[in-house]
């Protein structure tokens, strides 16, 4: 299966150059790499998915990026709906009065190729439906915020999904840096190249990993990582259709619509529904 290749120089330039990268901790760099890859994948899918090389738009120089820092009005941790990584923002179609998860996939998460690939891989390998659902949803929070996306994503989804699903989403972020040969997850070579052979996860990630190794649900987030970093094929043809029944069985769609059900996280869904609201 062809995999998405990351232009290391383009990735570093997107973060503001080598000096900016050196000031980031390893977890921030890891998040930045995953988000850069997903953005690149969605761009290729929207262009038709024809290949992975030679299609990068020109990148600014390190000096140009450094000159722009104090003039920026958004942080790099802002969600995909709130910034234009390339070009300008596009006008969003209004969601239905009582939006469903499928409405969000169609009108806010699209093309969502990476999570659809992840879930497709989980389904083809016969994983449990709670894991398939976790793979389908594990990165959709990136449309709202990039920072600490495992925890944010689990919080946004836990009122509506099985407990094992939200657990898997929360802790897939931790297990990315810990190989598990028996589970079929190897530490990616790209992480060695980008973050250094001597990478040491920050304390909160180490603590979470220590807890997970003893937890009865360790394999739930582990299986998300197995289907995560190997799902960046720009030529893959995927669809939400195979997962509609799983969503129907396991996603507790509020009758008022996501964002209107007065749940503790309704405001997170409203923020994605109306990212152009000034207040």
C-alpha cells in the first residue's frame, strides 16, 4: 500500500523553521507531524489523490515566517475549521436544524480521509465495533483544536459513545511513542528522523503509559494506534457508508441535534457548527 511521504523540509518550514522546532517539546512535534500529514492527505484527496510527490505549494522561507510571528492572529494549535493552511477560508454550508454525526462528517469533517482509512483498516481486520468507531472518530476533534487532541477528542465524544471507545480515543495519543510488536505496532522510522533517536516522552505521557500497561483496556487505544499511523494512503478510496450501521448501534445521537442537547460538551459541537461566530 502506498504511504504518504512527508517532505521533512516543508514540515519544518511550516512550523517556522529549525529554530522554532528546536523550541518545541517532543510531544508538540509529534502532534505537529500528525496534523501536517493529515492536512497534506486531505489536500491530495481534494485534488484527486494522484500521487504524493511534486504537488507541494511553495513554502515561505524561515526568515519570512519568523517575520510574521508577531503579526499572526491565530495559533498553530487552532482547529482546521478556524484557519486556512493554504489559500483562504471557504464559506461553510449551514448544518441542518438538528445535525447528526453524519451531517458533521459531510459538512465539517470532509474529506476526513485519514479517519475513514483508519476505520476501514480496523473493519477489514475484524476488530470490535467499539474499536472501529474509535478509529473513525479518533481525530475529528482536530477540526476544533489540535492541542492534546486525544484528551479533547475523548471529552467531546464521551457522552455519545461507549466508554471503551472514548478511552481508546483519549489514550491513543499516549501510545503512539511506545512500540508493541505483539500488537503489530512498530515505532515509526519517521519519528526517529524527525524527533531524534533519544526521544523521551514528557512526564504526563510517561505516567499515562505506566497506567495503561496495567489497565484491562490497554488494547483499546493500542489498536487505534495500529490503525492510525498506517492510514495515510492518498490514493485510497473510502466512504462513510460502511460505518453507518455501527454509528447507529453505538453513537447516541441526541434528538435535539449535536450542539443543541445541553450536554456538557454541546458547546464544542456548536463551535464547529459556527466557527465564524465572532463571540
